[in-house]
């Protein structure tokens, strides 16, 4: 297996990380050579213009023959939602390719208050970012690479740490180049909560008791990794201090996520706890997303399903808290959303302009999957666990496998229900979706000036 090495060298300045030097190596012969395709590439900007690759300079690019002449140009995207830049070599490469870049932390545009959190940002005492917007990599497709990431902390203060999604210090992991891009890293002088595979890391002290929240999260994490038969899993949470008021979002990568809080305070602890559970749950229910957003109904919907129901079934959250969550995630995000009849395929085009559209796949997928799960259980045909548990975010399912699953379990009606969900047909909740203590209540809501049917959930009165 070909070895990709990455060494991250953060350099301290002005009480934070001033820049990061990323040095990489890879065998030249392992880079697929196709006319018109660059040898190395990166996304320029993604997520509707919200997430740019940071300002950088190429410090060196060599192979066994010496300096490699190259030019930069735009290139066909390896990633649907992002225009990409390529580094095109001007002679054949030989031996081991080595390249290093110096990245500068992003300076946020005026008035910026946004996510996703994959951009490359420093804050007092440290810096974090995502491989997608920090690493320039060969385009090696789905080929697994032995990836070795390590840190050079020689220009950091005493006590500084460097942590990657998959561990601290020198870590080796077999990953495709896309999976290397979808990793998070965190470096600086940090606080932490670390127990039995769960790690939470933050620089300055937020206006909430992070360690206390991590204590509450820990048993749910334990319960979930047992539930999904993934007992060896590790999970890391990196906190980011946003220099704007509206914060509190999160962005997930395999086995890690990054979460924002506002430097101005006002953190809603209960909401943040929910976000933590949601993002942690992303580790397991996974489906390939060939065109950006195609699988959001599953990736987000199924994550909502388990992140809401497992803490309830496991006894960590009561019916009242769960009902609040259901009403927020299904009624609020989907049933009472003006885009509730918009087909899935039309959502990506509008979702970054109107965040209400972005929430549809979460609630729609959740209710659809809850319906399928309830029907399977009622018919004695198992549950959606059978489909979900064999996969995780590094080994995602495919939409075709889901089609095969519902066809095998539920026949034509299962297929029709799936197609209806994709087409945006209103999903009517099955009875007794969430156990004996939670009742489904029909109601009416006004959407675009029209009264329409909706549902919410209540705790059963004893
Ligand atoms: Zn999510």
C-alpha cells in the first residue's frame, strides 16, 4: 500500500498559532497520470462560498530529480460542490514526491457568522481546521493509502498539543485521499476531557461548563458505541470560539467533530448538548453521497433518528426531553416547514440561501425512517438496525442497498414509500412511533397563508 505522509508544523506567534506548515510525501508512481489532470489538487471554496481554502504559499515541490516545475490552474472537481485548483507538473515525476505549504489562518469577512466549521481558523491559544481546506493531495480516487500524520511542535510553547481526528502524535491510518481530506485537526494550548475513547478539547474557557457536559455525554457515547457494535471507536470533539454572536453549530467528520461557541457568551447548553449527540451519532448511520446532498435524507435523517431515540431508550433522557426533541426535529424542521413538499433533489440548489430548506432532509428523513422502523417492528420483520449497524462513516451504505433492503422487507409498498419521500410527498406518521409513553397528536398549521395538517408529539398523561 502506498504511503502518504503528512507532517503538521504549527508555529506560535501573538499568543496563538500564526501559521501552519504542512509537509507531505507520496510515491510519484502512485499518482494516476491522465492528460489534462493535475497531480495535486484542493478545493478553492465550497458550501455556497462559505468555506474557502486558506491563503497559502507553496514552499517546495520536489521529486528525486530536484525541483518540480509546475503551474496552477482550475481543474475538474473531485468534489461536487466545490470548484477546485490543480497543481499541474511540467515534467514526469520521479521517485518520491515531496511538497510543503505554509497556510495562514483565515481572516473572517466583515459580518461573517456562519458554518460549516471546516475552514482554517485560529483563535486565542490555538487553531483548528479540516483536511479539505488545509491539505493539498494527490487525486488517487478510492485507492486506500497508508496515511501517516505527525506533528512537529518544535516552534510551539511548552505544553502545546497536536491532535488529529484519529489520534495524537504520530498516527497511521488506512484512508482514501477523500477520507484524509475529511479529517479535523486541533493544535495549541488546550483544555481537555478525555475518557475511554471520548475526547473533548477547547482553548479559552467558554461560558459553559464543558467538562460537566462531557460527563453527561460520556455514558451516551458508551451506550451508542455498544449499540452500533463499534466498541473500539474513538471520538474527538474540537471546540472553536467564534468571534461573532450567532454560533453553536457543528460540522462532523469521521470519528470527530468541530463545534462552535460564541466569544460573546449566550451559549444554550441544552442545545449544545443536543448538537454534541447529533454530531457524535454521525459516526454510525452512513450512506455514500455521490452528488452533494443526495443522501442527506439518510445521513441526517438517520442521525436524527438515533441521536433522539437511543438516549431515550437507554434511559439517559426522559420522555419529556425526547418529545421536545421530536417536536423540534420533525415538526419544526419538516412538518411545519414551508418547504415540506419540495422534492429532495431540489433542496441543494436553495439550501444555502434559505436555511429552512436545508433542514428538510433532517426531519423528512427522520420521520420516513421512523415510519419504516415502526412498520418493520409491527410486521415482525426486524428493524432498520439491520441495515444501519453493519456500516459506519468509513464504510457507508449506498442508496441502492437501501432500495434493495426496503424491497426485500416491504415489497412494492416499501419502494413506493421511498419514492414518495424523495418526491416530497407529505409523510403521515405511523401510529405508536415512539413507544407507549409518547403520543402522536394531529394538529393544524398555517403555511404560506394556508391551513394545513400537521402533527406533533406529547408525553402520554398517566
Ligand atoms: Zn448532521
